[in-house]
């Protein structure tokens, strides 16, 4: 069923309006990039997708579940896995195995099922060899892939990646992109400033600016129009142009 945001508004206590009537639909299995300048409301949007924040107006539905309903929040957070920009926000156990097992164990699964989920999730991100290593001994790219595994172990229906390519070297950037492309039929939302990464991973993009969805198009079409990008303080890397 996917994600549906209808007229979502959210204002922080200091009066700043972060989301100002967001309408967005992401069908099950779709891969969509959310682009926008700093301060556009992207992080606030991410926090609404798995119920960390609830809309003050409007509605967020995940596979038909309302994120504002307390009875639904636990299931919403299982279905929507968010991988934040800093993997150290998600990796806090002594070993990779324990980090990836943490979520499934909290679901009350038995040991064999937890072990199966850990192995499957780490294999999916190419990190099975690191199962007994300490996360802080891994490179940034490896830690980010392990953070993805912690989410995959929960068997989500939607994966949300917040600036997944940030601060990665070219090799790690390519490795993570390959992992993301190889994942099973998940709904994918990629929040990024990295326009080439959006092009690589997501057939469709939306532009968020000043808390509103202001543009939406196939990613190649959007990125091929410099004036359209510039209107919302976006630009391809210098020298890169799309036909």
C-alpha cells in the first residue's frame, strides 16, 4: 500500500513551520528521492514517516496505518525502517551481531529466528564477515551498511535513507548504491542533497522547499533542467549536465 501524506503540517515550539501542507504518495515498491535545500523540512518529514513525530494537521498513513494512532505506532516503526546519516546514532552494541539482533529480539522472536534475521540482513548488505567485529572498528561505509542491516532485520516494508552517501569516499559510495539496488521489493525513500545518487537509485523525485512539495517528476527529467533546480537552490556537480 505504501506511504500517503495528506495536508501534513508541523510547527516547532519556537514557531518555525517545518512542514506546511505536505501531500505525497509513494506506492508500494516505488523508489522516490526527496530533494531540497537546507531548511526545507526534509528531516522533519523523515521523522513523520515512522511516527517519531505526529502531524499537527493532516495525516500520515503507512500501509493504511495512521502514524498518529498510538495503537499503530509500534507496527509503523517496524514497517518503516529509517537509516540516519550518522550510523553511530544506530550502532551502540559491542558487536555487529548484537546491533543487528537488537530489533528482532525486542519483537520477542526466539533465538533461532533472530540468528536467521541477523545472518540474512548482514548478507544482504555484504557485511556477513563482520558479524563479530566491534562497529567502531569499521569504516564509515561499513558502519552505514551495518546500520541498513539493523533495519532490514526488522523485515520492513519501507526503507528511508537520510543522506546515505554523505561523507563516503567513491568506493564506499558505489558499494552502498549496489547494496540498495539489490534489496528486495521494498518501498524506498531516499532523502539526499546528492543529485547524482538520486538519479542512480530513484526513478522519481520530489522537491521539498519551505515545507512544501513544490515539484515532482521523473528524476532524469528534473535533473536535466538547471533552471528548475536553481529555483529551489539545487544544482548538479560542476561540469555534470544531463541531456
